[in-house]
């Protein structure tokens, strides 16, 4: 179990829905990863990230998929990519990583509450 946080702390994390526009292999990554371009709508625009999701997600299946991502972390250089968001996924002990997606389509930029 993790340490409890206050609800106000949770509200500081800006989690938004975006649609993956493109996905390509990140050749500079030490562990297999994809470079994703994700559209978060007019208010937030298109953001780039590197994600280690290659075992459960193929390049062909990613474009058009809606995902959730933390949008208010500062940009970070990851394996040669300016990672502007943190795409959310589950991760089992065995290392299986599965993207978090909304159960129904919603407008890009919609905030998780």
C-alpha cells in the first residue's frame, strides 16, 4: 500500500484524454519503446512522448486510440525524444504494460476528474 495523499494533491495532477496520431519505434531507447504523437485538442495541442508499451500494443493498432496522460509534468528528454506528457498504463509484476483508455470516446483534452 502506498502513502495516502490529500484530495487536493490529486487535483494538482492534470490528466487529459488524447488521441494517438502517430506511433513509431524509438530506435534510441534502451528498452523497446514507441514515440507517440498525441492530440489533446485545441486547448493543449499535439504532444510527443516515448512509451514502453511494445509488448501489448502494435504500431498499427495505436493510431486513433484514445489514451490518458499526465499533461502538467515538465518536458523531459527520454531516449532522444522530448517527452511532453506521461502516458498512463497499468504494469503487472511480470512487466506487461497496457495503456489506460476511456471506455467510450470523449473529446480530446477532456480532463480526468
